[in-house]
C-alpha cells in the first residue's frame, strides 16, 4: 500500500463545515483512502452505498430519519454516493442540520454525483480528484534509480494500485478485468447507454490516435455514427474519468488552429489493454504518444495534489508546427516538448517564439522528467 498524497490535503479540510467530495475512476483507491481517514478518528462510520440497505435508508431528506440511521458519529463516509437518488439534497440536509458531522462522499462518476451535487451543495463542498498512483508517490517505497529502472513497465502497465508491482501476467489479467468489467459501469448504469460496443470501438480509436489531434468528423466516419453521438460518448468517457482532453492554445493568430483537441488516458495500462498491446517499448511504434501521455498525466497529478490551478493546452499551426504542452499560470506561458529518447533535442518553433517571446521552453525526456513531474 502507498499512502496517497491527497490524504494530507483532505485531512487539513476536515471539520471545517464542508462536505468532502472524492471523485475518481473505479479501482484507484477511493475506498482505501476514505477508510484511512476513518482509521484516524475513533468515532466514525463507513457506509457502502452500493448496498441496498444503506442506499434505501439514505434516500430521504427527513433529518430525524437520517440522524437515527447515521448515529452519533463525528465522521461518516458515504462510499459510491452516486447510488443514492437525490444525493445532493440528502447531503445538504445533513450538513445544514448536523454541522458537527463531517461527511466524506466518494463517487466514480462526475456526470451522476457531480450533477446531483451542483445546486444543493453550492458553497458547502470541497471537491478532490483521486487518480491512479503518481510516480512521485512511488518514492515512498522506491528510490529514483529503481523507479527509472521500472519506467518501461509503468509505460506498459500503468499505475493502478492493484497493477503496479505485479508480474506481467498478473498485471495483464488485472487490467483486462478493469477494462472489461469496470470501465463503463457507471456510464451504462446511469446514462442508460444501450450500445457498449460503440464505447469500446470509440476508445480503441482514441487509443490508436494517442498524441495526435482528434477530429470528431473523422471519428464519425470511422465509427459510422453522427458527430453529436461521438461528442456525447466522449463527454461521458471524460466524466467517468477514463479520458481527458487538451485543447489547442490560440490568440487567434492567422496560422493557429483555434479549435483543435487531443485526448489522453488517465492510465496507460488501460489504454494498452484496450488495444491489446503490452509489447516492450523497444518493439512499439507508438512510443512517442505513450511518452507524451505519461508526462502530461503525471503533470496533471502533480498539479492536482499541489493545488496548482493552471490552464493546459497544446499548440499547432496549419503548416504542422507544434508544441506538445503549454501551461498558462499568472499570465505566463511555459512550453514543453516530450521526447522518449534523450538524444532527440527539439527546439521551440520559431513561429511560437515570435508570437509569444516571453515563453520558457523545456524538452522532457527519460533523463530529466523528474523535475517536470515534481516541481
């Protein structure tokens, strides 16, 4: 077990009059983290809302009924709280009527839990996103030399807590289980999607385009679906924390692509499971996209944990000049290129420098990636 960096952040927010909302994909450790929070407080209770008895008991806004069921606990965890109908109003009653009780609600789908919480809990909640393990969290048990030696395994099998450190055979088995049985569960259950095969085909198409700009029109033709349908399914996959988007950066200069987007996976092991390719890095033809995805998602984890609220983009022109990743913070731009091999040292495109001369630039490779994901 690795102690999650988010534990300390959440711990500092307890008993301040806010509901703690912990989002994240299934199987990343939300239950483990929430139970760790309970372990530090003796007067606490854990409720799994996927169990019918808890679900039915909590589907009420009657304050007396809620208090009788919850009891005199100071900390209560509602795990998979999206299972409770009208969960937002239930939590509102709890925090308004029993402010002495700290509630932590976890959810594996932002489209269901998030939508139900938005209005009832305005100003009453703190939201946190838990993702698969970060490389920085591995330093609890391993040094940088060991992690660097295991880097190719990380790129192939990802960083799900139940996957990392397992044998190749066990890692593949676990990833195939997650990709097959858990990845779409919330989408299929709550959004009443009747075509899981379309989700599978769409994800496979996105996985094969890793590192490239994504065209809804191209996906529409490939899948034989309308553009609105493709857009809808991508939005659902985002809200289920399977994928995330990076939009193009533009100040509306003539050559810049203003509405482009790239799509990445929160975990590379899941991505590789979808395309059934766990080959070693030296035998792959998608190394560049994998490395780009790895660097961007590890940076995302770092920013989330350290509460760095930045705008993230990529940049590209119609004549194929590009910058892989840009962060905008405090009015300043920071540009990055990602190259798996340290022998390849690209320069920032002249057109970008001319347009944004104050931008800093760095190439991130296997030899220097530590500073990018930990600073």
